[in-house]
C-alpha cells in the first residue's frame, strides 16, 4: 500500500504545471499576475478563493483546447494541510480495519506508518479510533501487553468527565485485557472507576464491571470481597440473564470451595450441573474438576475417580481453540498430583503449557512452570527441568519481567542437586532484572 504525502498550495501549483506542461503565466492568465503565482509556489503568498477560481478557469480552457482531462478543482487547491491530513487519516483508518483480519506483519507495518504520520497532527477523535483499532487487533491475536498499551492511550485521550459509550467500551476492554495479563489490582481499579464515576450506566455494563472485579478478587484470594460483589448482583441478574446468573453462581461456588465451606460449594455445583446445558462441555467439565478437588479434600476418592472418567470421555469434545483448555488441563494436573499420579500430572501440565503458549497466556504460564518444577523435583527429572529453565528464560526476556517465585524454585532444585553451572546461568540471567 502506498504512503500519503501532504502538499502545500505552492507544491500543488508546481505539480499542476509539471503535469500539464504549463508556464506560470498560463495559470495566471489575464486576471492575476505571474508574480503572484510565483509567490504562491514559494509559499510566500496565500492562495485566495478568487485566485484559485481564476487558475482553475484557465486550466479548464487549456485542457479543453488540448483535449486533456482535468481532475482538479477549486476545492482541491484551497484544501489546506490540515484538511488533507484529516482525509489521509480517514483513509488510514479504513486500511487498518481492512488489515485487522491478517495475522502477519501487514497491520503492524501500517500502524507504524500511521503513528509516524500522527506525530505531526493532533486529531483527537482520529487518534482514539486508530488506537482502539490497534488495541482490538492485538487483543484478537492474544498480545495483551500491546493491547493494553493502546487501550490505555485511548483512555488518556477520552474526557473521563463526560460520560458516554466510548468511555464504558474502553474501560470494559481494559478490564478484560488486565485480567488476561494477571494485572488484577489494575483491573479492580478500572472496574471501580467505571462503577463509581460513570453516571447513567445501564445495568448490563454495571453487572459486567462488578462481576469482573469479583473475578479479580478471586484470583487475589480475597474470597469474601468477591462474595460481597457477587451477592450484590446475584438476584437482579437472575431476572435478566440466566447464563450470567450461572456464571455468578459458579464464581460463588469457587469462593466457598476456597474458604473450605464445602457443603455450600457442592450445593451450588449440584444446581449448576442440573441446569447448565449438558452439551456445554466446558462448564460441565469445570464443575467436575472443581468438585473433584473438594472430594480429594474430603477423601472421597471413589467420587474423584468417577468424575475423572467423565472428564476423559468429554474433554476431547472441546474446540482446540477454546481459551479455557489451558486452565482445565492445569486443574486436572493438580488433581492427579494430589492423587500422587505424577505421570498423568506431568502429561496434563504439559498440555496446559502448550495451550498457554498458543494463546500467549503469560500469567497462566507462570503457574504452569511452578507446577512442572514441583513435579520434576519429585521425579528428579533433571533433563525436563533444564527445558523449564530455558522456557523461563525466554518468557522472562519476552515479558521483560522476572517472576521471583519461579526463580527461587529453580534455585532450590539446583541447590539440592548441587548443579553449580545451572545456578551460575540463573544468576547471570536474572541479575539484570533484580
């Protein structure tokens, strides 16, 4: 695709003369002077509407005489640099929309071109449109880091004191991306800002922000805070959207499970299992996984075995692009590890790792690495641990962020095995991040 150039009025006149092989006096005619044309071409005089009309009139006559097609008009000559820039940005926006379906470098290359062009112009509305398109693109390819950067740029440009759909939309997108990145505190702040600062928010968005903040509190292990938020929307959401209501119940069951209130948790899971569509394999498997974890705590291993058999029969029915596959396989790995079946625990954790890398779920990757390190420590698998160490180095370099929990677990393993070379490698790699 071509790049676009903004022309001064003087450059436009020069291009016209070159295109039609004309002299300055040909453009001037009898009504204006050749000297005025010269001054305009050198940007020393301003083009007036009257002068532009004369120039186009003379061009029409010349083109008619020589049987040329004339594509220029008075508006073309009068359009200033800002007007041209606005039209070019509209074209760029359309091109970015068209390119957003591709996963190669064409969108990013065009975006770089657009941002370079934008550096010289201050069109807030067009910046918002471009940055939101970029945020959407990176979100769709699971590049949540870059997605958050562009959504944050949009947020910075929007007037947060003027409530409108644009504010709500971008805050909702930011909340989603923050969650996938594991930035739960930032997500909660985003949700609380939306709830407390935006007036006249409709109920649908209100439920979304309250629910999202509850999910963040669950990840932060602040289960009572999560329950307070879930209870605040439970009854009202039940009246308008049963699917969302079941999501609220699922989250409440998880909270009770983590608080070791197993009777309450199992009671909710029983309700969900009955009412959620049997063909909704993702939700049904999640219920089976979670109840299995409770049964392990209650030493009801026969029920764990029963659940695992049902899971085995159904997990293959999930779409390979399902974003929850990594989490489901990870939870199954935890179950098998609790049952001391380290072979299956490793197998499912490895599957979880593959899906997490496929979807760029970096926060999930950190949990998976810790689980695999624990498994390989128990099985004394030095070769597999080396692979995890190298994967950890690559992830840290890509994110430019060091997970100290993983680092300490690796150090602990290599201290126990007295692998000085690996300890030196970890030290050399991680010292620049500390």
